[in-house]
């Protein structure tokens, strides 16, 4: 089994985070399952601003469309927590497409009534509220609590500096306690702190579960790929994820010069 695990982080600018996440998920996979943790060429320069995030998302779409054309993978994982291209890819991909936020939000709901999300900075609070509410989880979301990383890419430093990692850990613990005070019974971190906290063996704070986000996502992809092989089904084609007609795909591929779509 082969799983494409797509982060938005730059493969050069955040290589230590990508390597740490690869090592972390590898330890959990079944024999025969290969997870390929990938980044982007320039990503995460300022993803709290939606314009910049949309430019990064285009590269994710291109990667997925190439896999759609060439094959070779059993699942495509959106390992960025902002759901880049989620609906768009489920419309056209014939393998499971999993989302960091969906998997972690809905898993949290199996472990407690209400959950909290730790996010990189205050600017991102609104976006991280929108996603669970969009999933229909308004009443299950207890809190979205920020830490202090306006320069999102600087989170790379937690994988190269013990002092920065220690400071990050203190911020995550403080943010978790704020979320718990607002009613969260399960908490998870968006982005690199999720890998760092799991690497350090922190899976609960004051008795409240702290999800091992990327491992959970990789294992969920492994499971969904297995179910796809067993049943032949990975997505509903009724309403939201209805696939475009093949002739329309060809027409769009020609009109927008997207080689991966030209064959329908």
C-alpha cells in the first residue's frame, strides 16, 4: 500500500519538520504500507492569510491530479490542517482523500463530547472555527486557542533547537489548559507542534487526551485504503462529491492547459 501524505510546508524551508513527521508516522504503519510525506516548493510563508494559502493549494491540486493520471497510490492525504482542495479532490479522485481536520475533529468526538484545537496564531482562529462548524460540529467545538507564531514557518525551529521546543511545549500546555477551561475534553494541535508533542511522548495533559495528529491521519488513510480495496467504494458520488462528466473534464483540461485532465 502506498499513501501520498501532503503537507503544505516547503520541502527546503521546513525540511526538519517533514523529516520528523516521516519518521514519526513510519513507526506506526503496518508492514507493506509506505507513507510518503511530501511538502511543496515554497509553502507556508504566511498561511494565516488566505490569499497566500490559495497559492500553496494550487500545488497540492497539481500533485493530486498527476496521481489521478498516473496512478500508483492507494490514498491521498491532505496533511495540512486547512483542508486545501478537499472538496475539489474528492470530486475527481478515485482513491480515498483524507483531511487532517476532518479526521482529528471526528476522532476527538469519539473520545469526548467537546474538543479544542490549538492553532499557530490569533489570525487563524476564525478559519479554524469555520472548518468544524462546516462539518456540522458547532456544538462539539469547545475552543480554538492560539499559540504565538505569526511567522508560521518559524515553527521549523522546534525541530532544531531544544530551547525553542521547550518554549513551544509550554505554549501548547498553556493553550490546552485554556481550552479545557472552556469545556474541551479532547485537544489537538494544528501543524508542527502535533509532531513535536508526540515525539516528546505527550499524549495527555492533566488527564485530557492530546491527539497524535499525524499518526492518526496516516493510520486512518491506511484503513480507508484497505476498505476501498475490500468494497470498491471510497466516496459518495451523490450531491457534494458528484464527479464531473468525463467530456467536461477533457474540455476543462484543454481550456486551462492542465495536461493531467486532458484525457478525462
